[in-house]
């Protein structure tokens, strides 16, 4: 069985963006998870699958949200565009995550990126040469590909469906 590594977006992939509460600077103070997100993180941990968050936004916002939810420990690495100086689909985001996880080009065939945005998450993953999974839970961002590189390898409707893509058991 393949030893997977999972890269996850945050907004509308783990966190429901409609629940975000902001301060006067535009920093997210708190937010709630979407249905199935916590169960996915627990299942990946149970299976020993390392997870990196690869997300666009301010590091302070992500720290506030995930610390507030008690979920920081679920991520082996956290790659934020504010730290990298680039946003997805830039290969720099994915390259930074790859290196931070101690991986090389040879590991790309075992990396899966799940996100909710075809132009950022999916196109970025495809151009970088890793498996792309579109979570179409929300219609806030485009989910219909306009170019071949925006076409996901897989489409899931809930976070837990990622386990099926990875051929992992799902605890009820």
C-alpha cells in the first residue's frame, strides 16, 4: 500500500468560511469546521498519514483558528502564503510544503492535495505533478475547470470522502 502524504487547503476545505469572525485588521479570530473535517484529520492521524496545511492567507489567522479549535497538532507542517510570499497556484507553495515535509521529487506520486478552488488548489497541484482532489462542498469559488490543468484527478463532496480516494478505512 502506498504511504500517502496529504496537503490540505483550509478555507471551505476544513473551515467553513461563512463562520469566520474577523478583527479590525482583517485577521480571522475564529471559525468553525465544515462537517467531516475533524473526522478526516482524526482518521489521517490514526492511519499515520502526515498532513501539511498549504493555504493562502495570513499566518496569524490560521494560528488563531486552529489553536482555538485545538487542532494545531494535526499538521506536521503549515505552509501559509503570507510566509512564503506567493499564493497558490504558485509552485513555490507546493515546493515549500514538499521540502518542509522532508520529501523529494521522487515522492510526488504519493502526495495528494485536497482543496476547494480549481484555479488555485487543483491547477497548482496538477502543475506541480501531485494528485489533485477537489472538495466541492462549497460553491463560493469556481469548481468547474476552464483549462485542462484545472481538472481534478478526483472530486469529493465531503472531507471524509478523501479516505476513499486514499483507499483507507472509514470509522463510523
